């Protein structure tokens, strides 16, 4: 037993030097020799001490996660994105504290919050944050991580908080041999910890960076600085850079410093955390239902990376507008492999000093198409991007209107394909079986170029197209006929008016309630519609002033297309509520739930933000649910939703 104790203490010290201090004093071979001796002693004696490093090897898969109640609640943090919001936070703190408040500013790592529990000096369990009061027990998974101590000198009951992360270099190395590539460090670590097989956790090699003491039995810690010092002295891995600031001006400077430094880190970060240092001031400030009043997370701008731009190509959209698209060397950004990024127009190319080839800074935010922010480096063979005079697809002389170039040819192939594909899409006229390939085939064989042409197609014509058999042709024609009776907002969206998306189309339908008033609407009429500004007003008026567009609409009406305003308001139960729907709902389709919400006066948003008031989460809800939890937004399941609408 004495030899076993010696081996455990020695191996744990060596692990601390290797994993926490990044300063090993022995070779892997020396470590392995003692480790093998310890395993043999444990096998012979049948005794495994609670801080043995052999417990950190992934065991057999567990059947499921059990619930764990935290000793103290784990709060999420309120968010700031501007200096003004930080100063507003500081003003509230200053009113409740004597003199200039002292803050700590630390990195906000983008991983998975983990809470570890210790009793009698030994690690006894780990859990996710969950709803703040109850999380999932992930002890078996966390035991495989080597950046925290199995035993500490403090003998009282203790909860410590940290962020489970996977370093970017570790993720890259993992992906080199992985059968399934992990594209995002945040999702990779969440999948590693919330995995029923601890061996899978160990294979991804996560670690935990500790930043707080959530509960200490003797109440001996009275400040954030003491908490971090306690963690460091007890062998927890702590990110060393914590700024101590007097007043908000020093906080702003610290955040700017962190924002610059984070670009060179091997860990994914998305902001900085500002906390009141003194626990007595924290106690006086208290907490809301969602957040502590003494801390705030400052979120940085959307993630940005640099990569090489190899070419610029011009795309023709449904309105004829040409949009330059940068072709990139593939790069991982915000959980996706990015190969293309948009440039707004030729003036944008000049402003951002883009040449071919060059290195560019690319940003991707909220799952929107990536944007080139500007060139960061040119090369000896870099050449200026030439402004096109003619359409690259049909050769027609281009027109320049404002900042944009347009192909005036109504039968330009890519323009027609984009136009018809938008018209037939699910949120527009919902013509099943229609695709860009179908649009291209119809244009190439029959010259199909207008919306009305779709309603004149025959079965014989369809059967002559590749991929169309009897059943597919019948289903296609049936869907075309059904599209004649779509809601007004779907029809407005289907027209493809520049800048009019689903939300605007719905607002226009609510405002005008039929097609004729919309077609004759004035600038003043349109400016009263929610969130429609001057540019969009100009686009709408211009569209309905074009006789070719009026002729096409009249032809659709002659062929039996009859859009109707179908919005039926049932009440004001959800008035002022802004919903986000995520995951699969067992009873309703999301589109059905959206109609119910809107009929009760609510609004449905596409993404979670501080404006969101309720998240309706179904099965397999993903990042939107995580973000809602982080922001402290109310989350309901479908059963609660049904109770609300039937109440």
C-alpha cells in the first residue's frame, strides 16, 4: 500500500506538470513504467484508491445521464456588445458600491460549462450546467480528462466551475484520422462530454479551464481573485491572464487587449467576462431570475479568419443583378467549411482592395453566407479585378444602376433559373419536384422563362425531359395546379422583388390584404409598413411600375392563380412575444406552430437574440437552444406550448 501511495502521488505530480503546467519533468516512457506498475499492484490487491490515475481511463458505455442537483445555482450571464452597454452595467454597479468598483476581466471560452464536486479532498462527481439548478451527471466522461486534480488539500465540500474545451490544434489533429470530421471546437467538446461512451470522450482529448469557485463550505473565499488563486494552488488548470480593473474605462481597455490577443490563442473564444471582484458587493447587488447583477459577458464581433482568394466570378440573380463571388481556399469558420464568400458589388471590390489572387479576411455570422471584409495581403502575381461590360452568361451589354450592374436580358439562363426556382420554392408557391435542374431543363428544351409558362406545361412535354416518368409528371402537374391557391404572402415572396423576403412579404400581406392595393401602393403607403425603409420601398414601387411585371402577373391571374389573404387572428395571447422555433416538434410542423403563434399576436424570429422572449424547443434542438440557455431566455416544450394556446 505504501508503494501504491507513492506511485499515485508521483504519477499525479507528473500529470500536473504535463497537463496543467505544460512543463513535464520526465519522459513518456518513465511515466508509462510507473503507471504499468500501479495497474499491476491494483490488479493484485483489488484496491483502487480514489485519486488513482487509472480511474481516468474511459470505462464501459453508460446507459444514460442521471440528474445532478448543484449545491449552488449556476447562472448564465447577461450580454453586452457595445461600450455603451458596458457603461450602463457599470453605472448600476457604481450606485451600489462605495467608491470606484473593482472588476476582473477574463476570457470567455466557447465550450461547455462543467461543475465539479469535491468531498473530503477527493473528486466525487461532475455535471453540466443544465438549467442552472439541475444538470446532467457526466462524471464517467470527465474522469477521462487530465487537467484537474483527483485529490486536493481542501477537505470541505466544494464546487468548482470550468469550461470544457478542445484546443484548435487538438481538433485538427483528431480530424486528420477521424472517420467523421468535427468542424467546430464548441460542438466537438459538447459531443465529447455529452457522450454515453467515455472512451469517445477520451478519444477527443478535451480539457477543462477553471475560472470560479461555485461553492465552498467554509465560506473562506471573498473575491474573484481569491477564487482563482485557490484553484491554482489546488492544482486546477487556470488560464493565467486575468485583468484587475478599477472602473469601466480600464475594463474597456482590458477587453480591447483580450480581443486582439485571442486571435493567437489555441482555444475558441467568443468574448470576455466582467465580474465585480468583491463578494460582499456581489451579495448586495444580488441576481435577477436570469442573471447575476454583478457580472456581464461582452461578446466580440462574429468570428473572422483569413484565407487565400483564388478567383472572383460573377453570378446573375433573379432580378438580373450581378453579384461578385470570391472563390476561396477552403477554410473552417463558425462550424462550416467555407469555399466561397460574397462581395457586394464592383465598388465593394475596389474599397476592399481585392485582387486575384490575394489573402482576404472572411467573416461568417449567424449562418449567413460568408462575407469578405477586405484584403490582408497581395502577391507578386496579383491582378486587378476587371469590371465586366457584358453579361458573362449571355453576352448582353450590362446596365449600371447605382452601385450595381444588371443584365437586362429577361431570358438570360441563370437569371431565369434563379427566378423560377424562387417562385417554386417551399415558402413561395411550393411546387413539389421543382429544382434548379428542372428549371434549366425546361428553359433549354422549351424556353420556359416566365411564371405563367409553368401553368401551360403538359404531361407530354414533361415526359420528354430526363428523369420524368408518369408518376413524377402527374405529381408535378398536380402540385402546379395546387399552387394556384397559395396565401397572399407566399405569392408576394414568389414574385422575387429585390429585398422582399418571407418576413417582409408577410408584413405586406397583413397591411394590404389583397394584391390590387399592393400593386398600386404609393411610397407613403409602403413607408408605414413595419421595418420597410426607403431602399425597399423604391424596389417595390419600381417592380410594380414595370409593365412587363404587370403583364406577367395579369397572365398568372388569367390562368387561375388566385392568392388570398389567409391570416386569421385568434387573439392577443402572444402579443409582444418573440418566438424562436428549434428542433422537431412531435405534434405540429414548425410552419403550423408559426401560424398559431402569429394568429395569437406573436412574432416568429429566425435566430435567437436578446429580443427573443420564448424558445419553443423540440427534439434534437441544437445551437439555438444552447444560445437561449446562455441568454437566460424562457424555454418551453411542445406540451407547454399546447397548454398555452388552449388555456
